């Protein structure tokens, strides 16, 4: 089964929705205009219930099928990124310093397209819960929606999501039945010593050399503390200190992004990070304050649901365009919280050549919207078929 005919007919409408959202990006939880636009479209479609104000600006909409049955959840994120757009598109961002550089505008358009089809046809039993989520990029909106009880409140039994990926072959689906994206933790370390003149270092307690030693030693976590067959990342991404060439500063700070797939590896990375900072602080006679932010958990697909979702994708694009052995990614995703709460799966949708995610020149490929919307709609019909 290729792209559903009715959804193909909605291609121009999805493009219009997507480009409106692209012009009006909002960040994190503060997405009132985006939420209002989505709710207005859902009302026009005639969905059965619209629940607003979840995780501040999130929405859950319900479409009833024919007869009793479970509730399947479909999620799309809709927040943007703090980036100045350089696409030059006629529908480029109107909000300075904000742009949809990750395709969340496309994800929302795809779910709206699936919603239009499902509200018109209702060829399924039970219900579908359309989850429109803020704050995937910053703030963990997925976690907040789960903590606010969306799974229990709407009796959601399984949950699915897709993410566009530029430079993967157009119209291909990629996933695996296990860990597909990593956890992400962020550590910030402030190091305090005693500043002074660069010509008299013996009269100071230099935080710079302490920071340098700490950063260098961090590389031994992966090379000497971890089993070599495991996968993890410890990347020092910022170092800030000093004001002039002849002044030894009194303090400085650095931060790191830390990623893993297994809880025990994640715990080891935190333990060794803290031990290295504290040990070097003692060795260099400085003080170190560590802010270790335990972030998104790994995104772990459920095996049965992933193989089912892959079979649905094959209905749309053919078996040869579905990869169920996709390499896992060191990026992170807060749909992980929903997969901790309910069985389900997360899939990547290839959108063909283009600027990469989080790039100022990125633009979602509107030709992919009918593919993604057809997958989401068919997922519901296959998961909860009519007798």
C-alpha cells in the first residue's frame, strides 16, 4: 500500500500548515501561538476531544473509532530552536533568533494530516490520542506530559513517534528494536582558586592548570574505566576563564555533555566524572563545584512494537525501504519518557538531501509529509483494526 490517497490529497494543506508554523517558531514550553494554531485546525477537523494546557502549551486530542478498544498514542513535538535562520525561504521565520531547524513543524503537519484522515474515515476501533508536545529541545516536555498523567488520563496503551532525518534516502524508515538514542546528561564545573599577576604564579592558586588537568583526565573515563565494547560519549564543550594575558584568574568553569545507552554505564560516567573533578581539585588546591544535570534517559524501543511499526512502514514504502537494524544515535530525545511509560517505538524518516538538523539552513522537505502522515494513520488502522 503506497501513500494513502486521501492523505496525498492533503499534501498542499500539510505544506501550508507546515510553512505557517515555520514562519512562527516558538521555544520550549512557551508556545501559545503554535498551540492555538494546532487546536484551531483540530476543531475544524471535528475531532472528538481537545485537551489543552498540558505541560503548559501541550495538547492531547482524541478521535474515537468504531466500537470499543484500546487507545493508541501518536506524538509530534512542536517547539523550535534559538537559531537565526539563513534559508532565505519566502516562509522563513518571522521571529528573530528562533527557527524550526529540527523539523518539528514538519512533525506537527504530519500528525495533523493523519488526524484529518482519521477523523474523516474512522476505520479503527477504540481511540487514537494525538499528542502535540512542547519543549523537546529544551525542558523535557515529554517528561512533563508523562508526569501530568497523560498516559493514565487518556488510557493510552502504546505510543509511537517519528523524526525526519535529512540526507537519509527519501521515503525510507530506519529503526531498531532496542536502544536507538542515548541518554544525555550535562555537567558544569566551577573551579575557584586565587588569582594574581601572571609574573608571580607562586603567589596564586591557578584554576587554569586545574581545569586543563581535569579536562585531560576526563578522556581516561572511556579509555580506561569503561568496557571497550560499550558505547558512550564524554565531550567537554566549553571552557571559560581569564580576562587578560598577564592575569591569572581567580576562577573558571567548564561543561560537558555525557551520553550513554545503559543505566550502569551512565552511572559509571557520573561516578568517574565526579571523582576526577574532586581528586584534581584536591591535588591542585582549588575548590570545585559540580552541577551534574541528570537529563533525558536513553530512547529504548520495545521489540514487538518496533517490528510491528516497521511492518506498517513497509505497507507505505515497501520492505526494501525499511531498515530495522539502524545504528543507534548518540543524540537524545525526550520521547524516551513516553517509551518508559508505555510500550511503543520511535522511527526515523529519511527526507533526502538537505542541510542537517539544527543547522541555520535546514528546511523540512514538504514532500515527506504525505509519507509520514500515511504511516501514522495506517499505524492506527493496523493496530486497532475493524472486525
